[in-house]
C-alpha cells in the first residue's frame, strides 16, 4: 500500500484487494483513477458477496431468486412465494463460504419469524429449495475445464468437506457455454462455478468464485494455480 497513491491509468494491479472492510472503496477508487485490476474489480466484488451475485447474475439463477436487503423485501417475498405455492426455501448469508451460511427453512413464515428478531441477518439471498438436484462443480482456467458431481447423502449442501464425495461429470456444450457466459458477464478471468442441474435437464447457477475447494478434481492445486497465473499473464500482455 506504500505506493497506492502513486497509481494511475498506466498501472495494473495484479492482485486481489484483500482488505475486509475497505475492499469496495479501494476498488471504486482504483477504477475512478483508471487503474486496471486483474482479476477485474467486478469479479472481486462478486467473489465475496452472495447478494451481489444474486443481483448481477440473477438471470442464470433459480427462478424467483431474490436479494433480501431489509424487512420490507422479506415481507414482499413472503407474499410472492405464498401466492406461487413455494414451500421450503433456502437462504444464503452474504459473505459466508463453505456452506456455513446456507440454511433450509420449511416455509417463509418460519424464516420471517426468525429474522424478525435479528437485523443482523440482512442482507441475504433467498431461493426456492430444489430437492432433486445434481450439484456440479466446474473449474475453468483458460482452456482447462473440468467438472465433477458432488454427492452427500447426509447433507443437502452437498459439501465434500462435510463428508461428501465426488465423481467426474461430463459437461455438455450447453452447460459449458453457460459457464463461459456467466464468466464473461461477471468479468471472471477464471472461476470455480457451482451448478444445480434438475432432473428435466434445466441448469442454474448456484454461485461463482475466483478460488475454491478442489476436492474431487483431477487437477492439483499447484497445477491449477499455474494455469490461473498463465491467464493473468495473458490478460496483462493483451488487455481485452
């Protein structure tokens, strides 16, 4: 940070801004000064926020996905979900990872009753609960694309770290193109993407990250990091 004030439009910040509380302010400041970020500022903001993903990438998510910022939003969602006959729902805490912030509720009134006692729960992402889904993790780094199915019979979150397992998954061209379109919209140079595939073949985005677990993947962490660095190096040499 000693050279921060000297940065200008001729500079590239080849690192993620890791400040917990000032990240967005720093990224906005860099953009206003014309400083280029790699990974992009947008990808860094989305990487750390479930609600920001729900706002920017909603078109790829489960229908009726909603960003709940305050009690008024939740009350409106209660009415809409009840009217549509949506029963169990899932909430995702904004900045919690590894499945720790993912919660299942039997119905909207239970969710509303709980959050009524705590303003600290906001903001969060709200989605209908899909029971019979196939959970797929996709890793994309340049030309390298790998996908695997995550299974956990004891936990609806499917986390391998919580006792789940994985098997390779054949990613068809439609899902591959979907992943690349999401990355393009979110300006992710590489990504770990979680997809939810329904029995009828419908596919939705669960979340996206610049980095994530690779338990179940064929590639090693070292090899993946090298591929990611190669992507960054190409972007710096050849700005898009």
